[in-house]
C-alpha cells in the first residue's frame, strides 16, 4: 500500500514536470511536445510504450516522405492520344482551319458550333455501332450521363430540332469541332482530333452530295494535292439495300448489316460471324453480298440490279454532276464503300490516299433519317467529316505543307538606352496602328541579342530607337531580308509601312 502511494506521488510529480517542461518547448510542434511528455511519464512510471509513441522523430519522418512525394517529377506528356499545341503547331492549325473556312465561305456555308460535352443518349441511338464503344462518357455531379462528342452530326441534328422548324431550308452549315474517341491509335488517328464538317439539309437530290464533293476537291487543290495523290470513292447504301432485298433480308436489318460489312475491310468474315448470327444472317448471305460489293463499275452493278435500279440511277446522276463540276478525275465508283455509321441512307463517299499509306482522309454521305431517330420530322440531309491529323500527315508526305517556323512578326522595336524605352513604345504603337505585327523588346538587351532574336522569330525589320536619330525625330530601320538600313521620320512611319507593304505585295 505504501509502495503504491509512493509510485502515485512520483507519477504526479513527473506529470507536472513534463507539463511544465512542455510549456517552454515553444519551438517544438504541439503534437510532438505532447508525445514527448506522455512517453516520459509512462517510462518513468514503468509502463510500456509503443515504438510509434516512443519514436520522437516519427512526424519528422512522415513530413520527409510527403516532401519527397511532392518533389517527384511531373509527367510532362499530355494524356495518351492527345496533343499539345505549341506556337508553331498553332500556326499550322490556324492555317489549316483558315483553308477550311475559306472553302466553306466560297461555297456559301455558315459556321456554327455546339458544346463539346453532350448527353450520352445522343450517341447511343443505335446499339452495336463502333462509336458507342469508344465514348469518353461519365456521370456528372448532377447524376446525368454525359459524353465528350465523338462526332458533330448528332449535335447538328439536336440544334436543328431545337428550332422546331424555324430554320429556313436548305441549310448549309459548317463547323470545325474537336472530337473525342477512345480508339486504337494509328498513323493519323488519335483519340482527339479536329474535324471539318460541311452539311446540307433540306435537299433530297444528289445535287447536295455533288456540291460537297466539289468543296472537298477545292480544298485539296488549294493546298497542293492533286487527283494523282487522292481519289474519292463513291457508292450508295441503296446498292446494299437492293441486294439485301433480293436475298430476302428485312429492311430493319439493312443499317446494322452495313455497319458489319464496313468492318470487313479490317477483319476477316469469321471475326464477325457471331454478330452476323445475332442479326439472323447466314454466312452465305454475306458472302453473296461481298461478291456484289467487289464491283468497281456502275455498269457491273447494273448487270446485277437491273436497268430499273434506283441505286444505279442515283449513281449515274451523281457522276454526271461531278463532270459538270469538273472533278471527274477525282471520283471513282467502289461498291465496297459503305461507311461505318448506321445513319447513312443513300450516297456515301470516302477520300483515300492513292498510295495506300494512310487511312481514310475524309468521308461522308446522305443521312435522311437521322432526325427521325431523335423523334423529329423526316428531313433530307448530307454531309462530310474531314479530320485534321490525317490531312497533315498527307501534306507532309507529299512535301506540300508550308513552314510555320516564322511567327509572322513584321518588326522588332528596341531602345538603345533605358531612357528611350517610352519612345520605343510610341514607335511600336505607330507601327501597330499602321497594321504591322510588332514585338517590343521589353528588357535592356544588347544589339547583338536583339538581331539574333529578330532572326529567330523571322521578323522582317528591326527598328532601333537610338539617341542621335531620336534627337532628329527619327528611328533607324534595318531590313533583315536584304540587310539595308535607313533612317525614317517617326511621324511618317505610317507612310513607310504603306510603302513596304506595296513592295512586298508586288
């Protein structure tokens, strides 16, 4: 009993001492101080202490681990299948988009856009389509099933429906959306890409397709691609429809069959045997269909489908219109082209690399029933999609892609002394007001650095604000292309810009 009282007294003294001691340990973290004093008390009282409690450096070690984790290098690569666009890349992208916009404008099309994020149901209208398996989809914080758009046409259909017949037809619209698909990557195929879309709504004849094909060819010609580089295969879904009807296949299975047939370009028939059986199609039916699809001439199809074939009449009319547009050298009939999307209903077409080194460059066709699948009124429509990645690969391969090293800067302006910097700002302002792109040197730099910088960014002129010239109300301008240098009055910089612009244009 006496021993217990003694131990209790010792414990009380130690506890007070530990508490007093901890009160003066102002440089030690609070949690560490508490741990230190309690462990001292337990040890003095003969108690057992865990390793974690006894180790006074445990927090320091934890902090070190956290610090080490923070210091791990950032993965500087963009997500797989995506791209960064540095200034030179952006100049190339801007050039390409300008080419697309110029063609669309020439053909009387108006530009539109839509959200990159859409309702998932917009793309899952047809089960079994490959695109439904490639969605970047998720449930948002409002418990809505959404998806990054894999294509633009459904968004266009939604926008047309939203106006409830209030849009005047025919409608001729174009867009350059960024699209996302989680698919296997190959040359010219990424998981995100920009796509030039041109669509015509409200025209039920092949005049719409002929106009679209002509616009496509105009773009190729504008960027230096010839009909020896690229061809455009055309076909009609009506060909397949008439063959399937002949084979006794019900109409409701036509679209799904076309999707499967499109896959046969990539995989053997045995690979889709299960899908065929689900549709109730015998392998022999598909083999007969493939025999027809090997035709490379409209006359060959006419021999199979007969003189009264609607598909043959449609194709012949399209070919006549292509001759009228003067693009017949680009166009060839190929019954194997069906396109992979279920919503196509008539003419389909696909631009291809004649060397066979690249995948399809562009493609499109007629989709008269798309609006109906969303509950809208039947509306004839046709359009195409043209990806940026493949065409850039083609332009590089044919060595017709321009250089984008130059930043497009007209003049670099710098002051020889700090006290002339405000004057340099004034000079730059006058040049910019006259229409020039001007880079002002924002720091104190030696002339050698300035000229090297101007050369690196591809500037045409270097405008020097120097003490002697400035006293005379002038600046010194060096033509970096030919090396000439002359003094120009600050007040007449606008006239100088007009002069050099005329010289450059002549």
